[in-house]
């Protein structure tokens, strides 16, 4: 899975990913800005801006004009916001590449942000926040990041709060875009059956007038912890949703691959240790998984599950027991190779479409600054040894780094008892 990266004269980075047999081409434009670039007063502005970019440009003055043109090309399109990036994309038949690039670049560069559209979208986003809060399986992740990082950008919800969204002004949004949607923060990724020289020429034209002011910076995340902690959100739910998590590594850390394999052993797939124990043996809940998250200056390891309200202490004890086992006993070569095959197979099967490859290379560029092919990632995974896993487990899965976020019919007074189980 080859790629080519070049920096245009104005500072925009261009990544082309040739896919000769692909029937589609994806245009993805990323800016290296997300909720970690915000202040408390305008928390949620990155996400608000992402919505508003689809509400009209001078060339396409309404959201309907934008959607009708993309629908008329048979395109699938959307946008997304994270802690450190915001992306806009469209995928269509390769013969429509130039038109798709024209629309996506126009959305990214030339939004007009009509006041009436801002007021309409304000209500839409508050509805989105309420939708997340009504889904405890989703909401527990915001609770978890709040627990880890508190009152700093990494701990704030990406979508913002009702208060910040209600108080945000058009000037806040326009000023934020002016500071952050600049050439040096912009990455354009084109994946599909396109000619690289033609792509470079077209992108150079479309992004010729992008502002070239200095890229905005973000505050370094404070990522320290001296003792275990718990955060409970009381809610009458049919089951309790829990995350057991530990502070871990930033992107590009030398032990990142080992931590990913560790997550695979514990909670990757239906044959993983936690799935087998919590679901198959104990029948305590439908889902359980483990994952490692890597960002530019921090990261975490997390086990998430939804379980019977009456069995929370029992299942927390079982999760901690599995963590103790992996810290004290080496993974067998048979299990290790099974997990490696699982991770590598999922990596490759998840990259069969032009959209998936565009996102893979784009997010790698934003978060890691050093592009790796999927094959290079596979090599790193294959190099992980049982000793690496045990060493990383003992480095990361420590009581003082431990955290429990929980949404369910529990009170704060229950926290001390539950936290006592976090002795790993």
C-alpha cells in the first residue's frame, strides 16, 4: 500500500495513495485542530465549525446546493471532529474526482456562516449532546476523559456543553477558523485510481488562496496521577457501563505496538481473555473490549463494558484479576501469534476502500508526523514478544495509574468500595 507525500509551495501537505483497481476516489481534507486547541469559553467550537462548513459558500450558497451537487455525483460524504483534528471528505467514482475536490475544498476554505444557519445549527448540536447523554455506552467515555484530564482541553467534551454552544458567537467561530484553517495545518489526502501529477496540479489550484499565517498551538496536556481515582455518574439504567483505564503512551512511543498487542490479548475479539471470561463464562454482559488510544502528547489504555447492575463489583474484580494474570504470566506463543494475526488481519481488511486508506494515512500524518504503511505497522506488531507484553503491562497497569468511570444506579458513596478493587 504505497503512498507519496509532498509539501506544496504554500505549505499544504498532500498525500496521494494510488489504488489502481479502485472504482472510487476519496478526497479527505484534514486540519490539525480539534477540541484540544480550544479555550474553555469556546469549548465545542471545532465541532460547531465542522457543522457550519456545510451550510453554504459563496459558490454554493446553501446546504442544499452542496448536498444536491454531491448527491448528483453519487458521492458519500461527511465530516468528523476529534481532539486534534477535523476532517471533511467525499468519495465518488474516480471520473468525478475534480468535481469532488472542488466541492470539498470549497467547503473547507470558503464557508460563509450565515447568522440564521448558526442559530439553527446551535439547536442541532445541543440535540446531539443530549443524544450522547442518553446513551450511557457513549457518555461514559466523556466521563472517563473528564476523570483522567479534568479541567483542561483533553478533559472537555469534543461537542462542547449546552452552555458553551448557547453562548458561542459568529465572531468566535470565524476567528477560530481564521487561526486554525491555514496552510501549515492542512493535509489533503487523495486515495484512489488517480494520476499523482494530475492530483498535485489540481490540489495546488484549489488551495492556492489558503491563508498562510502561522499555525495555532495547543497547550501541553498535564498527564500525571499519584493515586487511583473513580468518577460515578448516577443514572437509572438497565445495566451499568464501566471503563477501567490507565494512563499510557503518546503516539509514536517505542512501546506503542506492544501496548496494542496487550489490548488485543485482553479484549480484542470474541476469543480474547476478557470476552471469554466476562461474557462466555460469567454471562454478565453483552460487550467488553480493550483498546489503546494514542494522541500527540498523551494516551491511555481502557477496558470498557456494560454489565448487570447487581454484578459490578464481581465483574470489576474479574477484570482486575485478568490484568494481574497478564502482568505476572507470559503470554504463550500460540496465543501471541493468534492475537497478532487478528490485529494484522483487521488492519488490512479495514483498508480495502479508498475512504479507509485516506483516513489511515491522514490521521497517521496528523498524530504521528511520520507516515508508516500498513505493512510497516504489521512488522512492528510481529516483532512484539511475550516479554514485551509483560514489561509494558507492569509499566502501565499500575494501581496508582488506575481509573474507574461508571454510569449506572450508583451513588458517589459507593465509589470507595469499588475503587478498593483496583489493586493491580
